[in-house]
C-alpha cells in the first residue's frame, strides 16, 4: 500500500440515486430502490470496487409534497434501513453497512440493540448515522402536530448518544465465558447496569446484546448547522458533509476537525466525506451529454417541489422568472436552506433555474473522464477539503458500474485508494480505533 | 396431498431452546442463541423439515433476576428479532419468519414499516407476533418506573393493530406503475392517507413502503388472559398457545375459535399452536433418559428464579418443602401465573418441585419415539386441541436435527404433515387468505 493519503469512499444508496430523474434514464432499473435482488447486486458491485460503506439515508414519511411532484418520486417506497442492511450483510463480506436512525422518533434501547445486533451479524461492519430528523412530515407519523424545535432536538440527540454508547458498554468483551461444566454463562463482574437518568431518558440497562464486535458501531453524522457541527465534533467518526464550492468545504473541514481537536480528540479519527454526484464517461463531452440527458428528464413539477423541500417553504407561488424572495426562518434543517439561498445570491439565479438545479441535484458533482474526476477528487483530498466522498450515482446499475469499472481503477493506479480491504471491520477499513469500554477499561 | 387435517409446525427459536439447561447438554452449541452462522444452519434444517415458521419470542431487557440465577442464563445475549430475520430471509426460501414486536414500547409507524420491509425482502414470509410486553423490567429500559396496567396495555394494543394494518393498506397492489416515458412513478388514485387520530395514537400516513406481498404479514398472538383471548379472536391468525393438559387445551381451542366465529370470522383462519417441548429417541426409555439428563443440568438457583418469573413474585423466600403459598395479584401476564398455581394445587407439589419444573420447562412436553410423539400430536390435532405445535427443542443442534430427521418423516408417513411446501408465502403454507385492502377493495 502506498504511503499516500487514502480516499475513503461511501456509496449513497437511499435512494439508490440522489437525482430525482434517475429511474427514467435509459438502462436504469426503475424499481431498484425497492427490489432486494437489485440492491444486493449493487452492494456486491460496491464491494468489488472496495468501497468502505453502503450508506442509507432515511425518511420516516412519504414526503408531503404536492401530488403533481410526489407522483414522480421513485423514493415513495423504500426499505427500512435496519431491515435491509442485515439482509445485505449476508450477501457481502467486507462492505460497511451504515443505517440512519432518528434520535427524535426512536428509543435508545431499541437503537442500541438493533445496531449491536447488526454489528454481530455482519462481523463488525455496522455504522449508525445519527439524525435528529428535521422533516416535519415525520412528526405527523409519530403523534406530533408540531415538529420538535431545532435546539431541543440536538440536546435530546446528545443524551440519546450517551445512552446508546453506554448500553453498548454493558458487557466487557470477555463477559460471556459459557462455562458448561459449572453452568455459568457469564461473569457477573463483567456486566454493568447503566442506570441512566437524564432530562430526556431514563434507561436502566444492561443491553441484552453482547458488546458489538467493533466496540461501538461507527458513529456517522450529517448535520452542518452550528449545533450539528458541535455534536459531530464531540461524537462523530464520519461526517457526511454537504458538497459546495471547495473553498467552503475546506472551511467546513478545518472547522469541524478543529472543534474535535479542541475537545482533545484526534482529528484523524473523524473522517469527512462530502456527498458528490459522479458522472463518468470516456470523454468529458460524453459525460456532459449524460448529465444533460439526466437533467432533461426532471419534470418541472418535481423541480419546484424539490426546491420547496430544500427551502422549507412552498416555492410554487414564487415568480418563476424572478429572483429568490426572502425566505423566513423555519424549524427545518438550516444548512440545506442556507446553501440554496447563498447560491441563488451568488450566481444571481431565477426561481426557475433554482428549481431545475434542485430537481436535478444541485450539490457537488464531478462530471468527466476517470482522469478528470480523479484529478478533482485528489485536489479535494490533498488540499484539506475532505477525507473522501459519499459517492452518489446518476442512475443504477449503469452509473454505479461505471464508477467501479472506470473511476476506481484510476484512483487505485494513483495510489489514492485501496486495492484490497485493510481489515475485516468497518473501523479497520476506515482507520478508526476501537473505542475503549468506559466501564471496563482493561478490555 | 392427503385430504387429512394437516398439522402446522412452528419452531420456537428465541431462545433456541426453552429449557434453561439446554446449553449444557452434551453436544449442544453453547453459543447458539447468539451465533448467526449457527442460527442460519438451524433455519435451513427447519426448512428441510418443511416447518411453517421460525418463531422469535422476545424480551426488551436482561431479566432482573437474582444474579446467582441470571449468570446461568443462555439468553442474556440475543439478537433483536427484526434484525435477525431479514438475514435469515436470505439463507432460506420458504420458511416463515415470525418476529415479536411490542405495542407498548414501539411505534406503529416503525412496526408497520419494518414488517412490510421484511415481507418484501422475504417474498411474503413475514409474521408479526403482537405482544403487549408484560415484563416490568422492559418498562425500566423505556423511561417508565411503573409498568403499564394490564387492561390499558390491551386497549392500546388494539388501536396499535388498527394503525399498523391501516398503514399496510396505504397503497393498492397496483399503485406503483413506474411509467418511465411520462415520468409517473405511482398512480395518485391508488394511495390512501390514513389520518388516524385515536386515544393512544395520531398517525398521518401513508406508509413509505408498498403494500406487503402477503397484503398483511401474518398476525400472531400469545396472550391467554380474557383480554388476550378476545384480541386474538378479533385479530390473530395464529395463536401461540400454552400447552397444559389436553382437556384444558380443548377448552381454550373451542373458546378462542368460538369467539372468532361469533365475530363473523372463519375459525379455520385462526390457527392455534400450543408450544410443546419434544424429546425424541429410538425408544421411550432412551428419550426419558435424555429428558432426565437435561433436567439434571438445571442449577437449583435457576429453578427458583424461573418460578419467581412465572409467578411474578420472589419465590426465594418460600419454604422449599412446603406447599405454594397464596400469590398476590400483580400487573404481570396473568395466564402464566395461573397455570403454575393450578398445577401446584392439582398435583400437590412443593415449592422445590415447582422450581425444578419451572427451571426445566414445566409446560407441554412430548417425550418418546417418533411413533409415540406422532400418536400424541395426532390425538391433539384430531380431537380439537390444536391445529399444530410451536415445537421447542431440548437443545441445538442435536435436538432440532432429531425432530426433523425422526419425527417429521413419521408425521409425513401418516399424511399429517406436508412433504413439500404448498406455496411461496407464509399465508399460502398456513392456508390463510390474503386480506383485502380496506381502502382499495377491488384489489
């Protein structure tokens, strides 16, 4: 292995493509977002490409967008992440498996138990994407009329994390001795009762699952607001970052790593992976034609709806050919909205242009040949903008196959990406340490 | 296939054996309750034996029993059922997969979504064992100091069921048209927004998963109290019944089927399967020796603890050689306690004897040759005591292998049990109809 800095590659797989028109692309599997055989085949291809992880975002609702846009969405039916990933664990051997779970609409005992179970079933490949769930439609599926306020969600999330990691430490690694002769299954000295009592949660413990193979599944986060950055610096081991201009990415990278260092953490133990839509072809012109074809398949109704979601307010009443009006503060995810507003002002875009971008994915995108894409990725990696990428594919299976067959070999040729997995667990492959057990520091 | 009445066979697999000493039996895999490769091999053997389903009971806690007993328990570490079963779906093709989920400590949107996902991933083999969770230790892992009262749990469970089945009906079977040319993914006329508002739950919907392959996963229940029988008659398609004397089982069978008929249901669409521990050998004497050896491996500390759990009160203070004292009413599962009390009175047993029975499994058990066991099962089936059994194995893998290799062929020879699966889904194999969609009765 080269001594060069190494790229980490996650694959953004729920939905199987971020681009709203992916399912209409020639050769796409239109049902791939909800077909287990297809998804299993995609996961196996990612493993052939030595990807670090399969990453599942999540929504706890059918998004409440206007029907003229909703009916065009390929994500209205999707698997529950923690039900899909155990099945994918059986058809893969090294690929990391990162599922999203909400600290606002689930219980820490359930979350600790399910991720610990997945980590054991996958032999140490689980990751938890900790989200506070900013979508107000989810609240209405869980008995709340009003969504939980931003700061309150983050305070609850922090305590949720403490409880979950505390439950994962319920047992020393050597607790289960299974002494058949004397009939002693575990050593009572190696079990810890958490007895957590905090402002949001009261959880006795211990967890009824042995300590995860990885100690803890890898902690992943995606928040980019002030509160999101701080909880990431305190707790995350991987951050799924927004793309955006490289200068902005470098500021984000320096900020979050700096916060982690200030807290006494090793910044290398927090990997920052922006999402990036990658469209590859043999020539730059051909890659641009592919991207243009994909964008042309976005229906205008979908564009306005995507823009409304990004802004957290209804954009259908805006003047299509005017500039973006002032957008009121809402209780939604703050970082996504601000990116759209900043770009609109910076590039002087009309609402119509913004809608087209939002419907077709307006975030970071690399479109070109394996060489130009590797050049860009290398620049990002070597200039302090990221530790790798959460790759988004333009469609499946073709867009994913192309990445694995064209871009991965070029990255490997440059010594920027592994040719074999370094280890068996997600932590080993990401170069993350196994957390010590706070209650049994000797093990 | 013979026209004879057919036995249904479930396999009780969490824990992998009900007998507390199973893991100490010669040849047992002591870690089988928490080893995915072992459990996968057991599931595949059950499928070779044409079992209807793999059944996972559950506890949402490490049971709060005295440490001298707890440390001997092989169930302190167990997989979350809904994390294990998707993985088992990949290594089997026809075996039904029944997971327990609690209506007291989970959310209907999560439960609907996870079981719907499992049903799609397994191509129609999911079942939901709906429990109200009587164990007070679970409450303390979910923020409650006091356990929820019995009647309140059942009222909430009934509404929970209505919400979950309503969410499963969110989409007509033909909703997802995926019209690539026109960019229409689903037909808006074929989506229903539930908008449920009841005393316990407020859930908007629709579910973000297509209607399950089976319409609804099979509904399973295990309650035997008055409230438990009534909700089973109203909603269950399989009842995991207590064993006990055959006369009592016949009364239970007639009662629950009668309640279902009185509600206008076809009683054949509610299958009653008592749990039965089956120990088989070439001779009756050898089978009895196996059972005696197994019982001899129960540590006395485990026996008293098991008795305490069954009674819902601490039995360690009772006079070991005296009769069972009067037991106060508690908030626990009523039916289990009453069975112990009835048996103590009927057979004039001391506390010591009851402890030995409780620790070694005091419920229905068949011990003998394939012929004597088939005789007993046939009598139960043909005299209105059951529709089949949830088979409990004395240990694994040997006790399970023996059942599949010795008892199943004898049942098949008599025409009482299938030699091939009748269908692809759990419903088809159990002879249960696919529920109509309440919102789209045409499909």
